C-alpha cells in the first residue's frame, strides 16, 4: 500500500511536467465521459515517455479527462 501511494504521488507530480501531450481516442459521442481517450505521446524534460510511463499517465483518468476537456472546450 505504501508503494502505491508513493507511486501515485510521483505520477501527479510528473503529469504537471509533461510537454507536447498528444491525445487519441476522443469520441464526442461519448461526452462527457470520454472513456476511450488516452495520452498517446508526451515528453518529460525533452524526452519521449516510454510505453510504461504512458501507461502510468493513462492510469490517472482524472488527468486524461481534464486534458480532453481542455482540448475540446
């Protein structure tokens, strides 16, 4: 449990440092949930995130949802 909390905190810090974030899977018919949307690409300090890092970012559904809303509204 302790590792999960630490990991979640690290991800929250990480997502605020991402640049060049690209989204895919946005389906306007699925509004307001956008459950199929995901981050397909992002950079951290100039380097692309690995697939594993993208999986961690996409696990933060609130963050992904906020990005989708930002991009369409």
